C-alpha cells in the first residue's frame, strides 16, 4: 500500500515538474474557475499583472481584460504588457470529456511578434499613402497627356496657319492659275477644321479615361468595342487602358486595323482580357520594342501578365489582378 502511494506521489511530482518546466504558462481550471493545475510561469505573469497568483481562473480572466493593451477582437485572446516591456498573449479554450469539463488557459511571450505586427501596420499605412499619391499622379498623367496633345495640336495649327498665309500671298500674286486657288481653298478648309477640333478639346478635360481613349482611337481612324464588364478598380482600369492604347497604335500602324475588340471576363481575384484587332495576320512572332517592352514592365510591376496569340491577327492576352 505504501509502495503504491509512493509511486503515485512520484508520478504526480514528475507531472508537476514537467508542467513547471514548460516554457509557456498553462493552467487547467474547472468550469467555475477553480484552478486544478497551474504552472510557475502563468502564476508569475499573473502575479505581476494582478498582484496575486491564479486563485480563480475566471476572475483572473476578467482582471486581465481590464489591462489589455489593445481591444479584444476575440473573446478567447488577450494581450497584456508587463513592466519590463514584454508582451504576453493569454488564450483560453474548453476541454470537454465524458465526465468532466475543463478550461485550459495559456500565456505566451509574443514580444517580437507584436513588434513585427506593429512595424507591418506602419508599413501598410505608408504603402497606403504611397498608393494614394500614385493614384493622384496617374490622374495627373491623364491631364498632362491631354495638355500635351492640345499643345501639339496648337503648334501644328500654328505652322499650318503660317504656311497657308504664304500660300495666300503667292496665290494673290499669281492670278492666272485655277489649280492654285483650288489648293488654297482646300488648305484653308483643313486649317479651319483643325482649329474647330482643337477648340473642342478643352471641353473634354473632365471626361473619363475611356472617353479619352475613344477620342484617341477616333483620331487615328480605329473603333474600340468592349465586350464584358470593365474593371471597377481604378488601378486595374488604368492598366487596361494603357494596354489598349499600345495595342491600338500597333494594330493601326503595323496591321492596318480599323477595329479593336476588348474581351473581358471576371475571374476569381483577377480579370482575363483579350485585345483583338481586325488587321492583317502576322507571319512571325512579335519582337517587343520600346512600347510593348515598357508595357510588359509596367504590367508585371503591378502583378499583371502579358502574352500573345497568333491564330489570325495578333491577340494580346492579359491577366490583371483586382487588388
């Protein structure tokens, strides 16, 4: 009998020693909060925070909630800071069996993880501000491009106007050539038409990027048709329009196209896009130059991809992430 008692005592001592040497704090308590077993670590941490060891686990949890350093978003987790600056996380979870119902409490030192999380939140805030500035810059780019186009139109009209004045002077001096007068009237009609088009541009300053894109397409004699819903996110939308403008230039210049069709499908977390033209077929693979090379770099920087398909006129195949 005494031998059995000694063995039982030795076993319980070994269990107690194992729990006390456990690097984190742990406590098992009954449903009413009465502690069944608590190791030294959790007693030490609770003593520094509350002024006493774990006498009632449920009451201890309520005291810890009052000292939490951040609002508790989870009912079974609390963060507390000790006087030495270390941060400890308390968690609890029920342990149920056929004959018992026990609550397990744990406490762990998460100082490094907590500091890392704070740095990550600060970095996320800086990145968010950076993205906001980038969005403003993208909006300014659209405006700057429009201003450059307007300035180019004004310079072209100015040059044409100078030449037409010289033509008029020469035509007045040479009254014997009917063809000269016809050429003069044609030139004046072209200059007046250019001036009328330039006068319309300032009224479109507040137009959307899509309207600006369609205007550019119309100027070079190409029609753009969208099939599918366009991206809602401004970043994805600007990437799409950048790709369309590059495809528009290449399709008209190299394939003689007069129509561009944009197929857009919304997949999980991304947009699958195909940009097709009705131009001539390509008999060799595309060699990316400055325009397409810059487009690929811009897309890949934002997590998008660019590929080509050669079954007929060249088709640009893009995937653009939603975020």
